[in-house]
C-alpha cells in the first residue's frame, strides 16, 4: 500500500516546483513558504501557542502540513465573517492550532483550525502527506467506558472498535476521535462539527492509496453518525478550492494556493 519510494516521488514533485528551496525542500525563512495573501500576523501567535514547535524548522519545508493549513486557512481566519462553512456563518472566533481539552489529564490535542459562532464550534483537521504512512490507532486506558459515556452513550462502542481492531490505517482514527471528544467536551449548548480536510494530487485516481483512504473515511463517517450534537464531514483541498473560487474576495488567494499546492504527481 505504501513505500518510501512513493513518498519520495511526492516529495520530489513538490520540491521541483520551487525555485528557493534547498535539495531537501526547505526554504530559507518562514515567509518564503507563504502564499502572498497570507502574512505572519495571520498565524504566528497561534502557532507559537501550539504544541508542535512547527515554527522552529518544520514550517520551512515545502511539504509541511502546518504550512499547508496556514496557506489555505490563514486568509479565511482574517476574513472569518465573510464566508460560510458546514452550514454556519457569522463566525465570531477563528484560531489556528486551537487546543480543546478532552476532559482528561495530559496535553490537549491541537486542531489545525477552529471556528465558532453562537450556534456551533467547528474543528478542522488538515492532512498533507501524513496519510501515506499508515498508523495504528492508540487510546490510553483513561478513555474508559465510564468517561466516554458521559459525553455520548455511543462513544464507547466507536472507540473500542478502533482500539480492538488496531491495524495500521491511512486515516488517523484515534486522532479524529480525540478531536471529536475535545469538541464534545467544549461545545456547551452549541453543536460540534469536525471537518477533515486533506490534500491529494490532481491525479489521485492513479494511486490506489487514495482510494483506500476514501474507503476508510466513509467507514469512519458511518460509525460517528449517531453521536448526539455532533457531525463529521470531509473534503479535499480541491473541493474547498472549487467551493470558494467564485467568491471575488477569495479568488486571488485561492489562485495563489492552487499554483503552490494543487499539483499532478
């Protein structure tokens, strides 16, 4: 399903489209990895508060997942009251690398982008090339039936399914469920929505790994449907590009994003 050769091929294509990176795909400064419509003010403080230490070096890689999310959602953050997503609009809050405590001890997981309004809180998890490396879902013993039932009666069955069938998968189901729990723990009387946004090449149909990823996404979507006050949806970055490209406010930003990221491998 996956090989280092496949990942190297993807890295090479992404690196080849740059004129400023070194042979490993790293650019000299953080700003060299930004599209022109995103500035440091849009994200720097948010990422400094995060747990990934992305700004020290990782962000300078052309294939940085953090940079991908910033280069798309940074402009949306600045214009949070000018668009709708997942049936919601009039956003009053927007943050990159948002921590939402699960209610358990330990470090709270970071959502790549977070939005809220009076009706809903929305968490967005973004993926770049990470899904090319299968992972086993892992949950500590603290994710007990008693704890999960307090949030939703259906959660123990869902978590235990992935805990007991912990074969490596392209979809990081444990991470998504921990984000779901964080959203449920912090939503109050509002609804909670988790959106999974992922990159794939324009010729994704040439790579069976992306077909398998979609199968896993549909399975996960079905399993979390019954959680009360919660919804899960998923989009590719191309899907979101197509959704907003006709909006004159976002068109230039999205064209820059397209030139940098929407590639054929």
